[in-house]
C-alpha cells in the first residue's frame, strides 16, 4: 500500500507507479478509498527494491497501515473547485508533516483517520472519520476549523459528533494533539473491536469527551505546536496555483460540440466539473468500465494519464475517494481530444456519480480479512445496468460494496450498500439503502436477510423498480428513500413471485459509449493477469 498524500500525484510519480506495477506486479495497481494505491502481487523479496524505487520519486509506504495516523485525505478537487471556500491541501500537508513518525502517536489503540474539507460540497466524507475537519471563513475572513470526532464505519458505523467550532488556524495542531492524547490515554487496548475513538466517544459521551479534550488543550494551546502565521504562509506557498493561461470561457463552443456528439455530451455531463479558473475544467477519468474491477488501473493506463496530465494540464493527477483518477487543470479547448483518448484507454466511461461508478474493496480475491468476494458482484451489477440511458434516467446513485465488516468499500454510506458475509462457508450479501457520505451524512438501513451472490443484481433491480415507481419529479434516489422509508423497498425485494415493473426511461436516448463493450472486445492492453 503506497502512500499518496491527500491523493495528489505528480506525473513523474504516476509513471514510477506504472513501472513498479509492470516490473514487480501483474501490470496494474488498485486505487483505494483512502486515495492511496495498492499493488497486490509483489514477491516478498522484491519489497526492498520497490521501496527504493518509490524513494527515487519521494514516495513511501509509511503509516499506510497499523495503529497510527493514516494518510490524511481531502476533496479530490481541492484548490480548483468552483465551490471551494478554503484550499484544504496546505493544512493536510501541515498535519502530514506533524503526524509522520510522531513519537507519541506511533502506537495508538487503533488506526486513526483524518479528513478535511474546504468546499461547500463535502467530497471528503468528513462525517465518517475519526476526526473530520470542516474549513470555513470566519467573520475576519480568516480560515476557521469546525471539528467532528468519533465518526467511522467498520463493525460499528457512527456519524461523527461536533466537538468544536470556529477554531483559529494557528491552533490546528494543538487541538489535534489534545484529541489524540485523550484517545491515546483512555482508548481501549484490551479489545481491538472496541479500540476506535468512536467507541470511546460513545462510552464517555461527546460532552465528557469534549471536556477532557478542552482540559488537555488548555495546557497545549500556547505550546510550540501552535502554528505561526509565517509557517502557514510557507506551506501555503507550495500550493500556489500553476501558471494558468489567460483563456476565454469555451462553454458556447463546447455546447455546439456536445450537440453534435451525444457520447461526448454524456461525458461532459458526468465526468467534467467546473473550475475556478476561466477556460479550464476538472476531469474525472472513470476506472469503472464494465467488467473491469473498480479502481484497477493498468500500467499503460497510468502512463497515458501521466502524459495527459502534462499535455493537457499542469502535470498533476489526483486519486478520488471513489477510486477514480482526476486531472484538475484541463484546458476546455482540449476536452474533446482528451475524451477521445480516454475512450481508447477504457477510461472514458461517462458514469461518474451514476449506478455503475461502484466503490468496491478488493474483497476475497485479494484480502485475507474478507468474508466474501466483492469484485465479481460489482462486475455482475455493471453488466446488468450497463445501458447509459437507463443510468442517466436513474440519476445519481452511490453503490458501495465491502467484502467484510471492516467496510473498506464504505457500504454503510452508499445510497445502496452491499456487505459480503459468510454463512457456513457460502458467500451471501446483505443489502442496505439510504446511506450518504456527504454533508447530510447518514447510515444505510439493512433491508432484510442476506441473499446469494447470483441474486444480487435482481435485488438491485427490484430496488430501482420501486424508486422509479415512487419518485417525484426530478427526485433523486436518496431523497425518495428518505421520504418513503425502506419498507416499500423491503416488500418488493422479499415478495415471492412478484411481477417486475418494467423500467420507465425518460428523456432523449443517448447512445451507449464505445467503452461499453464486453471484455472480449477490449483492447489487449486492458487485460488482467489471472
């Protein structure tokens, strides 16, 4: 597991990862939901050589596992998003430098995850982290931090509780240190299933936990860990915007091209986000082509994306929580050419935010902790719902799959969540609906008994049938679930021999992308080694 701080890579680093996957693995890597990259097949004897290759491009595997502070994550659009209030990346870097090899926190009761968000939309899932930090502007136009504590998924899913609002930026590290000291002192070490900070906060109550943190912070707030303005400015300078060209907005030209090319129009609708700089756009490259394990990227795809980042942008690539790749600085005039190249590399699927943009852990195919496979379930769902016009009519749906209770696929906060379970040696799957990881965070509710692997696509189809039948005009799936509750979905899923309502497709038909092909039709470059 290779650390990618706050999901940001330089083109040279992505090329190095491609070479490592090619030379030491089976020609591909896997993007994780913590914005890291994993390789699954290196021989043990090759690990020192891999670490040396990583060090050549200033990369490492430090604190990517174990009872320590893990990779600090943030919005994959940080620094460029049109809805951004404060760029979270400088603060992520400050926390990264402070937490790496911190002698006091190298053996915590359990792993510890921190996320920051500085935009109107929460793309960092701050409500389901051990510490979630929302950055906003105070009355003096200076950054302020709102802290959530005790969130998390896994065996005991919990939404984080607010613990402090409006903290000045100079106290970022002192307050973090106070929280971690309380956790390190009082967190359980006798039972790993009760060792996370969420269990401690619940046992103490959020109010009592906050009192202990405040008492600790009173001793720390004016310590050397308080951040001087000069140090904040020094770190922030490393995140200055690239030298953007002075470009006119190309929306009118792009609108014409979108009318001419429905496939390009679909990609623009779902995979391209507005940029804060005129003449530029943010592009998400989907790794979710039908039949490909979600989050897997081949060495050739990595090389291609590295080249595109330099040719069409600023030489920077991001990894998203949803296991996709992001080019943050693409000139609008280059979008059509980039789309064509992405389709050639099976990275042009226009499904970001749709049903087949599945978040999925490696599951039983790779992970020794898994109770069930997750990748074959994702592939079966992708094949069943491959038609673009059907997905577009459904609107935004987050579907998340985990192979065990550790919830690396974040199934608890999927609009539709799937959890693999073991029943007497046979793989079954538990389905929940109504979860959400963004600002109005919620945990999904389990529909009922788990189902066999072969039945999962049918269950998803029945859930979607209810949504189509019950939704109001332009109502998205999550809002329908919240309005009518889970009972109508449960009744449909577990009804015996109930006739299926045919789906209603509204709007104009949009041709399926060229990348919607069976695996036999893919270019050889996308094939996986078995």
